[in-house]
C-alpha cells in the first residue's frame, strides 16, 4: 500500500525552482520550518478538492495528490527539489 503525498512544491516553488521566503511583501514562513498564514494560504487550492470530497463522502481519490510507492522526492540542495 502506498502513501498519499501532497504536492506542496507545486504551490510553493517559484519559477526558478526555489522556495521564496516572501511573496508580495508577505513572509511565507513563521519560522525555519512552519508556514505563516500567507504561506498556508498558498496551499488552499491543494486542500480544497480534498475537503470537498470529504464533505461529499467521496475521498477515496483526491485530485492534485500523488500516490507514491518507494519513490519520495528528495532535496538536492537547500530550496531546490530533485525528483
């Protein structure tokens, strides 16, 4: 059985493939590991389909979610994702 992995880099990486510390003059992180409210709001589009399906009772398949078996993403350098 595989794990369900939420594709957060899709929402948090900039066009150069790096994580921004701020966008539109708003900090995206509260500290070195936790998103601020502005950062968490970037993930709303990822969670909306999941919550909608939970509410409807159809949460067996979730859009914008990858099912991964033994192939996790790894960080190749700070702020850059290597698949």
